[in-house]
């Protein structure tokens, strides 16, 4: 065996060398025939006997191949042991089907490239071996390889598939020269006509053609192939029918590269004429022609009989052929009668009146007419049609309107070839008279006549007309607008032109057609009288029109706009184009309506009925006020507002002050109702324009009794801010120095006026003509607890004092005393705040501390030395706390009593005096007396306290917060240091001011007064004493709480600055609230 193998290899090498030595002029190697190869071998006379043997075998093999090609039966050869072990000798039909499907699925993604590119190179992973060399040999010396291969091995007849892309293909079985199958040689079936056993390994010679000479690829180990015996059965003609399953191939047992038709389902039931039958393993394969191609099918994909049981039945459907490739059959199941739909039979709808069931497949008879006899085209498979049931509904006459969408057809559910009108938009809203209604599936179709043609439209392209009542006003948008006598009939339409534009119309009825709304316009508020016609809503400007009421109203012309005969009138409805000449005149209204969101008023003016828009009228906007005023000489006085005919003679009313308690606003013009009495009813004179008067705000300040001295200048009047007609005493010099008791204080603008009695007459003085006196009123409040109890409660909350107490130490604390100094011996000796152990400790001293001896005192046998004083804030002695709690210790002077001043009561100071004597030269606060007074009055805080507080916190008006700092882009002011904590005095104070919108000094002064009011005055702590000690809370709750400071002398210390301020003034009122305990 070994010798035989060596001999064969030698022969092959010799043949290869010989083939390479052929002359260049020889024919291409790929075209060299077998006889030429035999001649070459004979001429060389190498291994003549073996070569002759090989040639004989080739001839025999060629005869065998010819028999296979002629489809004559092939005797099966016995497989070798190795072959039997590696391959099953047969596959069942289902196994083959699965194997075929598996191969098909594995290579589905690669099918296109593998089929279209049969010359694809092997996998790049084989670059390291001799595959490239082999490829070169394949392309240039193919015939030599084939001849050499033909001289090796014994004949067989099998089909095989290469198992994977890594399988090696050999030039000679058992040699080292090979290449990888790769994608190029997998997923295809190969003919096997030779096998060779080398050293116990079987090799098959695979070929793309049914022979061992032409189409040879190379030798492959049997274990790397899936193979089956391949036998020809017969060449008898047979007729089968496709089952619709599986695939068709160019070879029996083909792979994905051999596919002709991957999916046979579309050919189900069609005839298949077979002319060759072969067996692969235990499976039978049939070859035949179909659609001009030669194909192989497995026996399981065909059936012998076409079902002769064709069941026909009536139906009623409409259908569209799905594509141009659809087959139409004159006879069901007979492909020879089939023709392709093409563009001729697509894009139109067909009537279907008959259906048939054949071989599990439903066919429909399509017709151009609603008949199964006339207009018939042929039979089409169900899945090649789009279908819907087709039923008649009724033949009732109906009137609908085009929506302007979709198309019109010659048949229901028509296609592009059935079109009558492709674009219905131009007919939107027109009337459509229907005489037949049908359903196609769930859709309704209507047939009718239009423009002389019979057309079909889908229900969604039509709409009905729905009429309803409405109430609107409208204007025709332009002269080109169409007006219809009958909706949907173009023949009844006419153009608006100049005749029907520029005026308003009443709309009392509307109709909706194809989502288009039409309005019935009329010259009268009626859908019967004055009717002009129907107009599309889009061609009108409209608004809802509603009546509001018929109540009589009085308005005044603003002088703007125009007046019309109708609400929202046009130029043709004008009565008065320009209302400016009637500005301010009275308009009596008797009907009010709305047009959209606008109100229109109808009334009488100058004998005509007119409509005006609300914006052209104004109401007499009356409101309460409180002012005093003097008439200008040119002023006009009206008894009736807006009535020019009601003027009074002005000269009779000048040089006197008038009370103004009511005002009215007309056309942005304010009118004042002047009266001789402080009333809007009694003493009324008439209405005057505000511009014809000098007026000031008139506010009552208080009705407290006050005592003043008359300076002796100025005059006294019967009314505050009186005129010459109001004089009581033109010259008051004779009353100089005389006291006058005031019982009413009022403010006129920024001036204070006082009312009192002088020489038996009631008179009014300006503040500048009187001098204040200094008046102090003392009140007492008793609290429900004793002074001792109050003291006890205060001691529990750790009060503090900056008083300096004497510090004493006992003699035994010293180790030595020399030259007026003593040295401490030992640690933790108490320094006492008196000569004795019963006094509070004021600290401790330790060993070695030297103290100066100031004085000494003998107590209970011990000498006590005075050695120093306390410093900083310390706990006070009980006796000191009692001292500050007891009001009786502070009644000796006004300065001390100011801690009992009611901060909720005004001091009634003069603005001028405060500015000149207190705030002059005080930085940002200079000239701001009025703001302090305003803040005090607004929030019930004493203005002198506010000034004192502000001067203290701002450093006399010079601090950063007082002068203004930027915060969040805004300049803010804080005059009382509110929230200016030690950790962030400027930032925190500025934030507080920003949050409270203190963007001006005045706002900060007035607004800051709320802090004192909200935190103390409203809490019942309206004196400095109450702010410090809060006796009301102590009596109510039984403990000390909400106290402004811990310093026991705080209230007393605050009075110094206030006292200085009060001393600068000539007059003021002080109200004291003295605390008393049980």
C-alpha cells in the first residue's frame, strides 16, 4: 500500500512538471481535453502502465458520468467503513428538509454575495499556507490538476456539502498542499465521482459538475463533508404540483448558493413538469422546468395531484391587484393559462362575484363589471388581492356637499385608472345629488351625478348641511366675496362688490357644510326680513351679538371715534364721523349690547338714534375725597355735570375756601363738587374742573386739647386756609401773647391749622401764627403684682449692669502685707463685693497675686481690705435692680421721667422747628422732619423718639446704611439700624431694607417706624420702661419675657438724648405712663 502511494505521488509530480513545461503557444490549460493530457503522458513514457490504467479508469468514469447525465440508473457502491462511520447512508425527507432549511438559514445573509461572486477568494486566515499558490495553480494549470486527480482513487457517486469554512481542500489526497474552503466553497452541493483512501483516511474529489474531470475543486477528507449516495432513477416525464413549502435549487440537495426560488409559497398549487428523477440518500429529488428555469425540488415540496375538488361559490367583494407581478389565471391551477397583471390590470378596482377553493387556496374571479359573466378578467389568488366586502345599502335620493378632499371615481373604492376628478378641492361646498349608496368593507360610498358625470365618493369626502340659529354681527371682508342665494350652488352666487361691503350685517342663522360654516346675512335683525344671502364664515369678520339690558344710563362722550346707526357699524352706517366736537357732552343710553367682547350703547343725541362703542364713552366716575379749594377767576361752575347750559356766575364765588368731599372723572378730566360746608349734600354749589381750582388735601389730625400762644402775626379765619370772604380777624396783633386753647387740629396739604375759640368766636390759625407751650400730662398704670415679685422674676433672667462695685478680700488671704500692698497666699480666694462673706463674689485670685490696699474695715473679728473694682458687665446687686424697677426714684426731673413717655403718642412738634433746631447739619437726616412726623402718625410712634433712635443708629446721619448702599443693584437705606447684626452690620441691614423696599431715605424713615410699632407698641410696650422691663407680660405670665435689653439702666440711659432734643423745642406735648405695683 505504501509503495503504491509513493508511486502515485511520483507520477503526479512528474505530470505537474510536465504541464509547466508546455510551450507558450499552446491552447489555455483550462481548455485542454483529456486526450491531449493522455498524449503528453504517453510521449513522456513515464509509468506507462499506470497511466494507461488511469486513462482506462477515466474513460470508464466518463461513461458513468454520461449515464448520470442521461439520467440512467446508477448502481450504488458499498461505502467504506470510515464513510459508514462518518456519514449516515440516508436521510429521511424531514431530515433533509431540516438540513436544507438549516443551510438556507445559515447562509441567508450571505446568499447574494456568494451567488453573484463565485470567484471570491478564500478566507484571509489561510494566508500562511499554500492556498495562494494553489489558487494560482487553479487558475493557470487547472487541467493538469484535473488530470492528475483523475488518475487517483476509485470511482463513486455521491453528493456532498463542506461542513465549515475551515475545511481544507487538497490538490492531492494526503499531501501538505491545501487551501481553506472559506465562504467561496461552502453552502453549495458538490458532485463526488472519485474517492481515495490514503493511510486510513478517505478523501473525496469534489466537483461543481457531475464528473471527475470538469469543474473539479479538489480533494476533501470524508470527515469534513456531509455526503449521500447519488443515483439516477429515471427520465420519465411526470406532472406534480407545488405544495408551497420549501425551496427550489439548481442542483439536487442544493445549498444556499444553489437557490433558484427560496420561497415556494407563492407558487402553491401550480403545475411542475418533471423530466428527471434522482435519489440522494433515501430522498428523492425531481428536476423540471418552471418559469423558464430548470429547478430541483425535494419530493416533500411537491404533490402528485392537484385537488380536483374546486368548490365555487357566490360572493360580493371589491378588490385591487396588489402588484404588477401578480398572476391572473384563465383556468385555476393551470400556470400555462396564467399571465402577469402588469400595469394593464393594476391601479383599478374589480368586481368579485364568484370565488373558488382549490388545494387549500382561495381564488377570486375579477371582473370589470358587477357580474361573473360579463367583463371577466380571470382568477387571482386571495393573497394577491386587497379585498373588501361589497354591499348595496339603498337607492334613496340624498343631498350632500363636497368637503373638498379626496377624489371621485367611476366605481366605489376606485383606483387611479378609475379616477374622474382627482382633486375635489375646487368643488368644496358644492351640492352632490346622490341616488345610490353602497358599503365597501366598513366604508360607505355614494354614487351621484355631478357636472354631467356619474361619480363615486367615499363618505369622508362628503358632508351634510346642518342649520342652526345664531346671533352675530358681520362685515364682508372684501368686494370679491361670493354671496349665495342657495348654499352649494355656484349658479346662485353673486359678488359682494361695493354695494354690499363697508356695512354691518345681522346674522341670525348659520349652516355647516363640509366643515365650512356659512352665515345668512341680513340688513335687519331677522333671518326672514332683509335677507341678502349666504356667505362663507371665512369671508366674513364676525362677532357674537348679545343684548345686555335696556336700563337707562348716563355717559359722556370722550370725543373719540364715530357714531353709527348700528352697533359695530361700517362706513355706510355712519351718523357722526367725528365726535371730538361733542367731547364731554352727556349721552342718555337706553339699550346696551355686546359685540364679541366689546360693549356698544344706543341712545339719543341731537334728535338722532346712534350707537357708540364703549371706548368712545366715559362714565361719571365719582369717588369720595377730602380737599379744600379756592376758585380761579376764570373757573366755570356747572350745576349739572356735562351740561353746558347749567353754568353759574363765577365772580360770586371767588375769594373763599370750599370743602370738596366728592369728585368725578370724565374723559380723564377731574371735576370737584364744591360746598360751603364739609358735606357733599349740604351747602353744595356745583361742579368745577380741577384745573380751575387751587386745592390741597384736607386731613383731620386730632381733636386733642392743646394750649398755644398767639404770636400776633397773620389772620384768623372761619375755615382752615380761608380766603378774604372767610376772615374773622384780619389783624390779630392785638391778641399777641394771649393763650388760645385748641380743640381741633387739621392738615391742609403740608400745613397744620388749629381751631380754637378767641374772644368768643371760633377761629382757625395757621401753625406759623401760634407758638406751642410745653405741656406734660401724667397718667398711671397699675400692674397685678408687687414690686418684690417683679424683682424676683427679673433676677431669674440674669440682668446685667456696667456699674463698678468695690471688691474686698479678707486678711487671711495674704501671706504678707508691706508698703500698702498685700501678696496672696494660696489659691481660689474670693473677691467680695462688700466686707463679708454674705456679699456676691466679684472674682477670684490665686497664690502670689499682689493687690493694692485701698481701705480696710473690721467685720466679725476679721479685717477686710478694699482692693479694687468690678469691670465690664456684671450681675447687679438686688438693691440696684430694685432701684431701676421703682418709678419713684425717677420722678424728680423731666429727663428721668422721659423713660415713661408714651411712645405711641405724638409730640405735636413743628416741622420747621425740628428741621431748624434738631436735624440741621445731621447728614442724610437734615430736612427730613416731615418724614419722621409722617412715620409717627402712620404707625403711632412718638416722632422725637424716632429722631433720637435714628440719630443714635446712624451717627447723626452719616453711617453707610443711612447714606445708602447698593444691594441687588438697588440703593437701599436703613435709618434705625434694624437687623444690622454685629456679624454683618451692613449686609444684613441692607438686605432687610431691600426686602422692605426702602429705596429712598424717606421710605426708610417712615417704614422703619413699623419695627417699633410692631415689636413694642402693639405688644403694649409703648414706653422705654415697658420696653426694658415689660411689666404687663410679667404680671400676665408669671415670668420675665420680651425685654429689649438686659442692662438694668437701659431705659434711664435712653432719656438723655431725648431730653436734649425736647429742650431744643419751644413747644411740645408729653404724655407719661407711670408704672405702679401692688
